[in-house]
C-alpha cells in the first residue's frame, strides 16, 4: 500500500517538473549561481556550468527558450559580478581579460541555445511529418481494405471509370495515367489536409533519393524517383478537385477554363458512381441519371468529358 502511495507521489512530482520545466531551469540556474558564489567564491572556469541548462532548454523547449535562457544566464553573471565588486568595495570596472572572457562565453552560450533549439525543432517537425504521413497511408490502406462493397472499393471503381473517360475524351496516355492515379487518392480521408501530405511525402522521398548514395538498389531508386514525380504531377488534379468539387460542391456554374480536364473527369466519375447507388444532391436539385449529368455539361463538367461518359455508357 505504501509503495503504491510512493509511486503516486513520484508520478505527481514528475508531472509537476515536466509541466513547469522552464521554471525548474530558472531555479537550477539560481542554485548554480549561489553554489558558485558561496562555495568556490566565483571562478571564470565555472562559467561552463551554465551550458547544461541552456542545452536542456534548447532541446526540450525550442530555439526561442534556448536563446532566452542563455541571455538570462549572461545577465545574471554580469549582475553578480557588478554587485560583487560594489559590495567588496572595489570601484574599478572589468579588466580587458574579464570583458573578453564574458563576451566570448556569453556569445557561445546564446549561440549554443539557439543551435540546439533549432535542431530540436527541426527534429520535431520531421517527426510530425512522419506521423501525418503514417496516418495518411493508413487512411489510403483503409479505403482499399473496406469491405462495404462486395465488388471493389469505391476509389478503385472511380479510378477505373475515370481512366476510361479520360481515354475516350482524347487525353494522352500520360494524362490518363495521372487521372487514374489521382482518382485512387481522391477519397482518402480529408482531401484538403492530405494534399500537403502527398506533396511532403514526394519531397521527402526526393531528398532521400539524393542523400541515399549507393545504399539503395537501382530498382528502389527508380521506384522512389517515379513515385515522387507522380505525386507532384497529380497534385494539381487533387487540388482543383478539392476546391471546385468538394469545397464548392453547391456551385453549379463553374469556370471550367480554370479547372483541369482531369480534375473534372474525377468529379464526373465520382458522381456517376454515386448515382448508381442513390440520387446525388447538386446546386439545382437531385442528379438521378446520365441525363441530369448531361444538363450540367459545360457548366459543372467539361463537355468532352460528359460526351465521353455518354459514349462509354451507350457502347
């Protein structure tokens, strides 16, 4: 029973220290200065003691707190020296050696706090990106593993139909493949937040390719380079689809000159796939059939895309 109480007390102490870490650092600095002042009567060699709280502050609290802690240490040491000279009756100022020592020490102390804090923040940003990437990958995998449809996941059906529409509309082979690839990702969670994720992953893989040297096989390098290039190519399709057909879904009359044909094809394939299950709401009522979609030709969807869809259905 007592061991349990002791464990709870230790947890409370740990929680308090972590919650008030900055205050703990300031207290540590004061205690260090007092120890130096009363035990060793102050020596310049003990200035290196202050690197410890500065490094800890930069590592755990970031660049800003690292620089502030270093500046605070320098000010405390200078004030300590000033008051020591005043109370000891010494009226002379700092000697040239003391000035050089204080300036060089203080500069490196503040610089250390800034550098350690900057490296720590970069590490945290990379961890956040990797966490977001992991979440995004799980969302994509979940869409492929969903079993609500006994035939195919929705994104696969839409990608297949979008590819056929793009090919029938006369897009070149590369554009057709981009439309199919973007269609596989269009329904992966909250698209607006995932678009930056896809681009970040592409840039990350590109950087990894440059830094990998000979550690990767040729096949792996080609795969990484191709994937990064593909993600960057389909970014405009996903961006325009998200803006014009998700955020502005109720706007019927769209400026189709600003929307890539591929983005419109993805939206068209998605609408047709949904009306096969149930009617879809639009800005002017319900879309129940291909005829309703044709009424939106040139307004919500590109003319050549709607014609291509009609030809596929008729054929």
